[in-house]
C-alpha cells in the first residue's frame, strides 16, 4: 500500500523515544496553509464515506474487518476536536465511540483489559477509543495506581492483546496527540476566559499538569514498548488543530484504502428481480 508523506512523517521509528525532540507546532508531510489543510480534509469526505459504507456492507456477508482508532494525549490535546472534525465526516451509524474514565469498582475487580474488550467495535464499524487501555500504563504509572511489576506486565499484555485483535480482523490506528506545555496552558486559559467553555474546564487538569514531565516520560516508555509492526504508533503534532485533524483523516483514509473493500455480490438473481419489479401491478 502506498503511504502519504504525512503518514511516513508521523509513524514512530523503532528505538528509544524522546518527545522533547519531536516538534508540536509543525505540519510534517504537508506543504499547504491552514486553509489548504482544512480544504484537503473536507475533500476526503466523499471517499471516506464511500469506503466506510463498503466496510459496513461487507459485514452482511461475514467479513470481520473493522477499524480501531486509539486517541491518546495530554489534556486539551484535541481528542474531541478529532471526533467532531475528522470522524464527523463519516456516517455516525457506522461509528462506535468509547470513552474510558476512571474504572468503576466492577472494572477494578477484573484485569485491566476486561473493560477494553467490552468497548471493542463490532465487525463493519469504525471504533474510536477516547483514551484507552494505555491509561493503565500512563496514569497508573504516574499516580502509582499499580505496582511497578504490574505496569511492566501490562506492556506485554497490551502487545499480545493488539496482536490478537489484528488476527481477528481489526486494523489498529494508534495516535498520540502531541502538544506542548505552552499550548496546553493557552488552551486552559482560553477555557477559563470564555464562559461558554467553562463546562470543558476541570480543576483537576491543573493537578495533572503539575506532573507534565512524569507523563512525558510515561508516554515515552509506552511509545517505545508498544509500537509494533502490527500496531505502530503515530505521533501527531497537535498545536495546530487543523493539521491534527488532517493527519488523522489521512491515516484513516489510507487504512480504509488498504482493506481493498468491494461491494458484496448479490446473493439473488438480479435480472429476475428487475423483471419482477417491472411487471409489478400498479400499487393501489
């Protein structure tokens, strides 16, 4: 499958990860302006919709193909914006969005992947995880919610889990929305300054921001340990909201193209049905 310059620029190479060396306010692989980027994303809409409908149609003949888009990032990195501007280009009937908050008492009584299994998209769907199983090796590490030995076990468990999903027909797109601390501060200030955005602000965001360096280090370990050939990570510079949306649209489009989706063949005699319809008596 041919990949775009954007995809090639965002795919994380193997080896140690240092997020301080990856710029956040850039548009790698794209030479156009903000306006060009928005137009390019909008222009993807028809093809995205067509391919999504084919994915949906294939489920009627037993296909197990489906897509799982994993969105991870610091607070204000733009997961909601991606849902509105990029995922919003396709038919919502074929999308399943799952948000993972703090685990419930029932969920804590099971292995960390138990609730993730329950949120997986059925065949034919584009599933989106707004946060995901990676919270269990990110916030759990930073906040000490699990023992170091358990965190270590989870990296391997995640890789095994994702390899199993790929074998079952999932195409996994993992995106880390990479913003700077300065940009996060600006976005938090914007929410506080605008009464219409107060609902988006959580005082806990500042508490988490105090652990910025620890979260960055946790992300670096996650990216290094769980970016695999079957389920690679893409680090998406997200200070430019328009590029973030475009980049994920491009990744989704290329993934759908790579499934080589066709329309299911009719399991009935088309000509005979056409003749029956033509000969139908007028409806009274």
